C-alpha cells in the first residue's frame, strides 16, 4: 500500500507539474498571439495613416489644379488631360476591372469633357427626340389639352359672369384659346422634326465630325495604356 501510495503521489505530482507547464505554455502562446495582433493593428493603422496622408495630398493637388483652371492659368486642353489622368488613376485603383472596362470609363469621361462635333450633334439629336416623344405622348397630350380647355373655359365663364364680355365673345375667346394650344403644340412638333432632320443631314454630310476630341483629351486617350 505504501508503494502504491508513493507511486500515486509521484504520478499526481508529475501530472500537476505537466499541467503547470501546459498552462505556462498556453500563457506564452496567448501572449505571442496578442503581440502579433497588436503588431498587425499597428501596421494596419500605419497603412491607413499613409493612405489618408496620400489622399489628402492628392486632394490638395486636385484643388490647386482646379483653382488654376478657374483662374485661367491652365488651358482647357491641358486641364482635360489632367482630368483623364485622374480618372485613369482612379480606375486603376478599382480591383477587378478589365482593360476594356477602364478604356470605356476613360472614353465616357472624354465624351463628357471633350466631345467631338459629331458627339455633340448626336447628343442634341437624342435630346430633341426625347422632347418630341414627350410632346407626342398621348397621355401628355390628353393631360395638357384638358388643362388648356379647363383654363380657357374658366376664363370665358368668368368673363360672362362678370359681364366683361358677351356670351358670343367669351365663346369666341374660348375656341381661340383652345385652338392656340393645339397650334402651338403642332408648331413645336414640326420645329423639332425639322431640327432633327437638319442635324441628321449635317452628320451625314460631314463624316469628319466623327473624329477625335477637340484637343488634349483626344490626344491623351491615344497614348493611354489601359493594360
């Protein structure tokens, strides 16, 4: 029994010592993990600080350039080049964009800031077609006609009640007002159709209008490598 008790005590002592060693090792591991986590947070914070500093510097440079343009110290062509360079840098910073997508993004900005004569005319034709569609939309015609007839009737009725005009005169004014509305609508439709026809003819007669931008922006895009 004494021998068994001694063996048991020895075993329990070794187990307790092993448990203490494990606890110590766990503590050291946790401490190392905490140090690693702290290091990672410090690195992340420094990266955020560097990025913020870079963005602030970039923002200041952009504001400075914009102010130079407002003051007339930079030509329009040079400023357009700068705008395209900014956009190219921004697009390169977007993960997952293909070279074709970056190129389309730059081309869209180029069309906005430095459109060709052809693009200007095409945009105007599109605007006129949209306006024409609104003018000839049945719903809009009905609604606008109802407003015009209602206003004309209201005015004629008021004239009759107040005695400022006879019934015949009031009715005459009513029909003139309504007729004027429809005549004005027809004039607007015809005018826009003529404008569209002229602009389409111009774009067809002058194929050179399809060329590059008016200056710097078009030149810049020719040298951009979007790979």
